[in-house]
C-alpha cells in the first residue's frame, strides 16, 4: 500500500466474509492503522483474526485534507471520526 493520509480510506477484504471500507487513522513505514468497532459480521470477523491470517487491502481511496490557517470545524460520526483525531494543526 502506498502512503495514506487522514481523510482517505481503504477497502479491507476478509476472505469468505466481506470487503469493507475503513477510514485511515495513520499510515507510513509499511503499516496502516485504522479504528474498528465490532458492529456487524465483517467487523466481528476482523476483530477475531489472529497474527498471520490473510486479509486483502486496496487503496487508499478518497481525498485527504490539510488546513494550515484559520479555525477548523470537523464533523464526523462513528469510526469515520478517525481522520479528525489524527489531524494536527501546523
């Protein structure tokens, strides 16, 4: 996966279960972090995975954002708030 930024998302494929979009919390150095809450079949399976289990990743998709001046208001819901938490003002 190439570098991702807050505001973008990836598609995570859980073999035999589903493919779901996840907001990127942070990415770099060959790793990606995202926030997951077990609310459905796919996220429950995802949280049950063990080290070495296979998943597929596509992305990142979408647009990132940066704001370096003025006041900023972030609005997000659920785990879609991850990019808001990882954004830092300059």
